C-alpha cells in the first residue's frame, strides 16, 4: 500500500502510549493498534483531526505517501 502510517513514530516522539491516546481520541486501543499497523482501509477525518490535536502534529506527520511502497522500509 502506498500510504505508510507513522503513528507509532509520533507516539514515541510525544512519549505517549496507545492506551493513553485512545480515550483522548475517543476510539478503542484496538483501533489505534490497527491504525498503527496499517491494517485499516481508511480513517475518518474527524478521527485524524482528534489524533493530530492530541499529538500536536499535522496529518502529514502521521500519514506518508510512498510511490513504490513494496520497496519502502517497514516501520
């Protein structure tokens, strides 16, 4: 998939855990985990907005487009 999710990187930069982020965003820890692993087909803009607000970041800090994702390094 050409979209890479770097949520785990942002969580590490903010010294926050998924279990702490989940209630602040209003979704389950399991859904945070699925998003981090890239196993979701999409994310609602309001969810992305809340994640960015809590982590004080931009959507581009979390989502990255890689033209040839099969050769992209796995994070």
